[in-house]
């Protein structure tokens, strides 16, 4: 697999995790008339459920960062 194909594959995973994270918000948090989440009137969320989804999203973002740096030969630091 080429570096670009690796990035594409991992971007699809990132989008899957991102969608799952926001799907949780869509299910659990009401929205205001303007479409923004109404956190003030939202029930308490299960911290473990939020953390599990966030961890997957964050891990995938860090994985992508490494692949992009490698694919583009970007000098960091």
C-alpha cells in the first residue's frame, strides 16, 4: 500500500469514529432552534461512553498525523 492509500484508509476510519462521536450527541443532547446543541438542557452523559468514543477519535487523529508527516516528509520540531 502506498502512503497516500494508507492515509485514505485511515481517513475513512477517522470519519467513522467522528460520526459515531457526533451521533452520540445527536441521540442524547437536544438542539436549540438554531440547530446548536442545547448543553444547558441536556441530560448528564455517561462519561465512559463519551471517553471511549473520544479516545478512538483522538487515537485515529494521532495515527493520521504520523502518516501525513511521513507521506509528506514534513519536518516537525
